[in-house]
């Protein structure tokens, strides 16, 4: 399954390399942090750390891939809560992302997401999105 067939994001703002598993209410994806990403030029020179907002974006993209095909439109994040960053993400880390669809009401979707590196949770967030027409 090609991620580019499911979501509109493209390089350099695509943070999923592979869909590992996709079910009705759960998806697992992965992304290898290469270290060549542009954001590392300024975050931080000599001490590269992936920004937390981009870790969240990787989960948002994973959630979008989960609901892709449910109906026409683009997913827009409407709420973020309970964001926790437990460890730094650095070049050569392999992000293993899990997003679970908790609930859906009309065009609103409610998710819980986690990112693991080497089996350890490095980030977790609850988020909502709405499918809007293009």
C-alpha cells in the first residue's frame, strides 16, 4: 500500500515511509529519521533533535492514512490534547507509529496516537480531525 495514494502530503513534509498494518480502527506506520531533513539545519546545529510538532504531524498523517477512503475530502486537525513528549528523537531513529480511531461522529474523527523508538514510547497525543471538502 503506497502512502502517497492515501494522503496528500509529499516530501519534504511527508513523515511516513511505510504502512506496516492497517485495519478498520488501527494503523501502524514507520518513518526512519534520516538526519538529512531540512529542519535539522536549525533544530539544533550540532545537536539535532526532531521537533515535537513534527512528531505530532507524523501521527496526524498516520491518522489521515487510516481514514483515507472513508469519504471525499481532506482531514484537518481540529484539536490536540494530552500531548506528551517522553524522549528526544534523533537522526537514525526509526519511528513506529500507532494511531487508534476512538470514535467518529459524521465528519469528525477522534484519535489516540503513540510513537515508539526501540519499543519505548517517545511521544503520545490525542487528536481530533474533521474531513472537509476540497
